[in-house]
């Protein structure tokens, strides 16, 4: 589920990113 990546950008919480995605790779809003 790729929502984990987008959730990081939407909520602004890097902890919501998938384990294989670094916070720097999360979409920034």
C-alpha cells in the first residue's frame, strides 16, 4: 500500500512513512 508514503506528506509525520522510505523521500506539503 503506497498510502504510507503519502500519509507522511499529508500528516507531516515521518513516522507514518513506510520503512523502506526515508523521511526525505516523503512528499512535502
